């Protein structure tokens, strides 16, 4: 195996040279669909303390991405496959921006870089999305802030209701 499993959702490479092909993406898609939260990520960096974190991430359509913002970190997202709306909110939970994303040849936005601490979530519009994300390390849970106005995801019906209201506003 080219990867070591940290948990059902997170894989790290066994080698310092990381390369991916279509078969790898197919494997990750299958693994994402097996997970209760319907997601998986391959971290291309070697560990949580690395200064640059590069990740290939798969989310299924029903995966709940809790709105969050990053303190003192930039984040970039390059969409490889699928379609998704990235929705941004102010601190009170009002939608401030929506970016419709698709793969590069779709004519939609396929890349963004976020340098400010804006709350954001993903409204996934296809069966799966695959994206490449880069952010600054090291990983520290306290650098990610979750708002009180969005469910934490422990109650799936609450998360579905919240995301339905976000989709309605889109």
C-alpha cells in the first residue's frame, strides 16, 4: 500500500515522493463512499507539523462540511472533478458570496485562494467532488473556528436541514 491510514478519512503517503493516477482517484472515491461521513483525504505532506499542507480530498454529495473559518491561514482549492458551490458567510451567518465551481474545462471557476478568515462551506452538486487543497501548517485545531449558528454535524437531520436552507438561498 502506498498510503498509511490514520483513520477512515485520512491517509498519509508512505514515501516522500507522492504521485497519483486515475486508479488512485478511483480507489479514493470508493473509500469515501464507505465512510460514514462520505469523505476521504490523502495528505501529500508527511505529517501535521509540515509547514505546507497539500491534500487531495473527495467528498460525496451528502457530505456535510460544517461552516468554518481559518485564523491566520490562507487556503486554496483547485477543483479537479465534480461541481460545487462554495458559500461564504459573515460572522452572523448571513450569506455574503457564492462561487460556482466546476473542473477547468467547465467554464466555471475551478480555483480560489482565500486569505481572509471568512466562514465558508461546500454545497456539493454532483455525486462526488475531488479537489486539491493547500494550506499552511502546522495543523492546529484551534486555528479552525466553527460558528454557533451552524450545526456541528453530530445530528444528521439538523445538518441536512441547515444545508437545505443554504441551498435554498443559493
